[in-house]
C-alpha cells in the first residue's frame, strides 16, 4: 500500500472543480511542520475559490490517483504584470488510490480498517505465531501460525472485527516476523467516508479506555464502490493532522481475555454509551495531555457528574432527600458513585462520606474559587491523588456500563497507576502525612 511519504515532493497536476468552473494546478505536496501542504501554480482565476472550505482536488502523482478532501486555500500570491497565481492549499484528508471529483459525502465506503500497533498489548500474550525450538531436517519449521480467532461484534451499521495477523521480512543478518493487530469494520450498506472514519474512531476510543492511554489512528485503509472486492481495502486515507503524543509500552488494564466471550455485548453497549455522552471526549482530552493538573481533575469530576445525572440520578436523589435537599448536590453524586464502586475500594461508610465531601469541596473550589470556612486548599500531592481517584472511578463506571466483569475491573484496579489507588484515597482523606507539603498556591 502506497503511503503519504511516497507521494511527497513529486511534481504533479491537480484539478479542482467548483460550480462548473475547473482550475488546473501544477504543483507539489510537501510536509511542513507535521502538516501536508499542496503548493500549486495556475493562470486561472481563483478569486471565487478563496472562501470555500471544502474544495476537492484530484489527479495523479507519479501514476498514483490522489484526492485532497475538504481543502482550503491558505494563502495566495501573484507577481506584478503576471497572470500566474501561487497558492498554498491544505486538505483535511488525503485519499491515496482514488481520484474523486466529488465531495466527501459522495465517497461511499464499504469497509474500513486500521492497524494500531499498541493493540498488541491488549491481546495479552495470545501470540499469532508459536516458535518451534526442536526443529530438525525432518521438521524444519521455525514457527507455526496459530490461526488466532477473530473477535466479532454486530451493530445496526455492520460488523466490527478484531484480530492479529503477521507480516514477514528478511535481510542479510536476520528474518523478522511482526505482529499486526487489525480493526476492521464492514458496513451493511455503503456509507460516507466521514461516517466510516467516525465508526473506526469509536472502536479506537473504546480501546483507549482499556489501555488508559492515547492510541493513534494508524494506517487507515478502505474499500469503496470502485473496489473490485469489498473485503480488500485497496486505498488509504491520511488524516492531515498531528498529535505529538507518546504511546507508552505498557499492558492494557483490560485485555481481550476480559471480553473475549462478550465482545458483541460490550460493543453494542459501548455504541449506546458513546453516541449519547460527552464522557469519552472529556477522558480523551486528559489522555491526549491537553488537560492536566487542575483542568484534568475538573474534567474527570465533570465526566462523573454527567454519568451520575444520566445513569444514577434516582440513587443520588435519594441521598439528597436524606440530607433534606430537593435535588442532588455534587457530594451526593460522588457518594452514590463511590458506594456503587465500593467493591473495588472497600471503604467504611464514614470514609465514603468523607471522600465524597472532600472531592466535592475540591471541585467546587477549583470551579468557583470560593474558600469555605475551615476549608483547606489541597496540596499539589493531594490534588494529583484526587485526580487519580476520579480517573479510576470513571474507568470503572465505563467498564461496568459496557459489561466488563467485576473480577476484570478488580485486576485493572491493581494495575492502575502502578497500584497506587488505595494510597491515593488515604492521601485525599488526609490519613497519610505527606511531609508538610505546601499548598499549590503558596
């Protein structure tokens, strides 16, 4: 499969058609500060194109069909007494393997696939290849393919498949077998490329909750109505954006062993949860390192408050009535959630109450900056501990919502943040003296 790097810095001719007017550009695709830019020259009039945000450029680069989708002219210049214009155009998506004149909504995808290297950690040691150590002349095989089964799930739009395959290569000094984790989605009916990318991104976001760290959308390929076979993804789409986020070499909190027999149920419940909540967006801001410290704490608190309002408002209301409130305060929402998850915390009733009150006070302070009587501003260590407590609380809520077993969540709790959860709770409850650390505002 041809990659974006294979078509950069090669002179080409691309066309753009809008409202019956066709412009021809001679130019080149280049990488500039992690973005792909097309720089082109034309003697055609470009004035009516400058306000467009969804231009489509199409043509070939060294015999490779290419489409620049949702493009816009970023800058334009011309020489005095010359009809030639030099424009810089940036596309949101670049399709390699197809030359489309149409807009993105008219590109109909039948199947879309991504290979995310970090997903190998989710397969939890169930390798697709078994090494053979007792090879001989009569039995010369060095490795056997194990034919790992695919995990499959259905929803209203089609079928999701998760599996591992391999690639092989050799050099003068070695031979190499690489494990490739694949996520495929086949649509019941052809759908727009935007919806197709959103569907595969939804699967990636589910697995991000299992990894608890950022997972890139890598190597996006698809088949469309021009493909000879639906199952063979013969063109690719490059998302022209860049997230400079490291993906750690770390096992997932939830592995395929934890949902192998229930993948269909997990996926259906995730689709329902994902389509109606902002929680994944708040979580994603944190694991992408766009939200940290106080903002990270507030994002987790907001996500849990939203979850409570949608899923456990009745339970939180009962607690508020006991305290003579008509509607739940944040403390009541935290208290209900902590009680709901207490199988993983093992807290006494007074500890649940104190933890709910402390987390509520901290959230309210950092939201409104109104200091209560006898209220202590959290130290840096206490804030970080509270953020980790809320972090796992959110993970556990999502895991339970999509039917991950409690035994798997208990295992995840021991792995989370290197097993610091119990200590973090004690720090928030001020039962551990953190060596007289100063307030973060001092």
